[in-house]
C-alpha cells in the first residue's frame, strides 16, 4: 500500500440526517464515509477526482442543499484519525468487531470476535448495514460452504464466514487499498481460506457459490443483479444490504425476477437487508 497517497477529505453539512447524506453521496465513488455529530466526512483519492465527478458532486449538493469543505490529507494521517475515535461494535452476543489496538476488552460473551485494522475502506462495522448483514449471517449455516463477498471492504464479512466454518471465501473489492486491507485483516484473524481480488464486476463462475454476500450501494446491487444471482447454486443464499428502506421493494422485485425468492427482510434505522434463496 502507498501510505503517501493523497486523499481529499470532504466535510459535508446539511439539514438531512447522516444516513440520508451518505445515501445521496454513495452515488459517487467515495472510498469511505465517517459520521460526525455535525455531518458526514467523505474520503476520495485524488487520482479518482475529475471534472465529471466534481460536476456530479456539485449537482447532488445543490439538489439536496448540502455544503462541503475540502482538505488534502495523507492516508497515514487518516488512519491516525480513525485510531483516535474507533470504538468496538457488538452485534447482539453473536459477534464483536474491534480494532487491533483494543487490548483490554472482555470478548468472552461473544460467539465470534473479529480484529480489524481501520483504513481507507468501507466496513468498519459501525454502519447499520454491516450490523444487518451480520445479523442475517448469524442464522445461516456456513460450514463447508463456498462464499462470495462482493464489495468486501475491510473483509469483516469474509472473516466472519471463515470463523463460522466456510470452506472458501472469494472477497472482491474495487479498491486495491481495500484488497490489501482484507489480506492484512485475514492474517490478523488467522484466516487462511480467504482470497482477495480487485474488481468492479461480479464476474465469477456460474452456479459456483453456496452463499453470496453483498453490502454495497443500491445502484451496484441493481447493476449486478443478474451476475450475483447466477453465481449462486440452487438452494444457496443471497444476503444484500446498502439499501434504504424506501428502496427495498424495487430491489426485491429485481432479484425475484432473477430466480431469487425473498426469505427475510430486516431494517435498522433507515436501512434494510434482504435474504434470498436461489431456485
């Protein structure tokens, strides 16, 4: 990883709550979002910024009455910021997500514990969608299953799948920094069955996986509906999140038109997660 890579830190404010702001901004290629009491911070590598992105950002901010300030930062400085504010996350008594620098935490009350190194990626476990994904995973038998984690971010879901007994996990993310972080976190958790790959499409063998996990934004879920559905074996489970409650019916309809049957829908805050079975 290039720790000297330049990033832009966008500090957004508006009359909307943080979840809605993140939903609006997720249409763009931000690497991650950090929620603050007075707004949302988004991070973008400078090599991803061009005229079209800046124009799209201005349009979104104008449409939803959002303002922002920009600051240039180094990736390593961003990581220091995370270390100063990162708190453990508990998903009931099923799973605890903590950082590698949390040393004095009692983990005995949790079935699974995951240690991660927070970096410039999605998926630190603090967002409602990660909570929802893990909640649905807790009811799925993972033993000896082949798993696809599409949009894997920090690798939390992949790591959990292996700890739950999965035979193999393919973790795909569009960002090479995320891929590096997945590999690092897999080693930190003594995982040996996770393969991390860079990619922006779910181009995988048809009918290969028993379980597909995708915690990404709604636009990508819609674009990848056919490929994600075809990746599953008959009887396999598809778990999705990154969907606002008001958008979940359109996602359900799309996937049910791709040989998926909805098994369960759960909500947390303004976010939904869906569990389908392939037939």
